[in-house]
C-alpha cells in the first residue's frame, strides 16, 4: 500500500462526515478501491455518496485516484456476494479503521 498514514487519514475524513462501520481499501485492476460502510448512507443517493467519498481522497498523496463503493450495512452484505470486486476488497483489503493513527 502506498502510504498507510495517508490512507488512514482518508478514513478519518470520511468518518468525520459519516460514522463508519468499515473502511476497506484494496487494489483491483491496478487502482485503489475503497468499500465504505455506514448506516448514515441510508437514503443518500448512490452518486452523492460516491462523489462525497471520492472528493475526500488525496490522489496526489496516494499517487492515483480512488474508486469508492459506499454502502449501508445491508447493502454491503448483498453486494459482497453479488459483486466480485467488492468481495475481493472485503476479503483481502486493509481495514483502515484498524490501522493505528500516527
């Protein structure tokens, strides 16, 4: 992973806006993919969720842009079964909330 400190700072920026249950980061097809899970996404249109999450990513610091997938807990349970990329990040990605700050 490029910069764990910066990746954790990203999760913190998202969590300041939406309390997160999971903030998973992985690589898929050579790009960063984040899977963010929050009950706060309930009722928020998909594109609004993604736009908010992707705007908080520091592509310059991390060396490339991010593809964000933002789910409620129930959506996450369904999508990790239905979508291979989400399943891959859920199984092999880094749980950023578990990375120590600093």
